[in-house]
C-alpha cells in the first residue's frame, strides 16, 4: 500500500469519528452506501 491510500484510510476513520461526535452517523452511512452502489453500477456499465 502506498502513502496516499494510507492517508485516505486514516481520513475516512477520522471523518467517521467526527460524524459520531456531531450526530450525523445516519447521513454518513447512507451516503457511503449510495456511493458504493453507484460505483458498482458504473463498473457494470463500463465492462
């Protein structure tokens, strides 16, 4: 793994903790799920 991917992982965890603190966990989970499903759909289209 490169430095860039490690930084992104750390930031993702940091943002998860921040969402818990601010009470925005549900919104963050729904956005991440939407992003994953959109990515899968785009991958299928481009195959």
